[in-house]
C-alpha cells in the first residue's frame, strides 16, 4: 500500500494523484542532469532527494510500514517532502539568480517545479490534515447491551 493509502501507479507505492506520483522524482532527475551539466555545484541536492524518495518508495513497496510500527511513516514522508521542497526552492533560486549558463537556469527552473510539487505533496500528506478514523464500536456496544 502506498503512503496515502492507495496502491497507486502499477502497485509501486505512489499516490494516484498525478502531481505526486512520479513527477517530483522525474523533475529531480532532470534537475540533477541540468545541475550536473552546469557549473552550479548543486547536483548533490537532487541526488540526495532522489535517494530518499527511492528509499521511501522501496519501504512502501516492501510493505515495511506494518512491520516497523516504531516509525510514524506519515510524518516521515511529510518531512521528506517538506525538506526537499524548501531545499529545492532555495537552491534553485540561488542558481537562477547567480548563474548565467543555460544548463544552470534550466536546472533552476526544474528545481523550482520540483520544489512546488514536493510542497504540494507535503501539504496533502500532512498527517494532521488527514483526520482520524473512528474505532469499530459495534461489537463492543452489543457486548455492553447484553447482545
């Protein structure tokens, strides 16, 4: 099951929503290629974000969250998205303002898009926003009524 409670794209653990499926990872890859081709030196950010996304995706596809109950997976995914969004936005703005090569500017634009999508992903995965499900009380209620 995916981080948002659905099987997602071909059972890979991604959300069914279009912006939060594989789009941020594709934008991270494009940003990595463009930052690598430029002289900006920010390629490590895109590489680390892709590794974190791959690890979370691997954990969800191996169905680790039910087995590792000591880790709150909703907050883990939220923090990954939030930190990635902030770092991508900051670094991309620095690259766009400070560099004049085409690859750096393209990487900055892709980085801003990735930051916006990761920010949206953080917003929709916020665990406090998703609400709580009610406990099944039908069996207990019948027991207390004598049924």
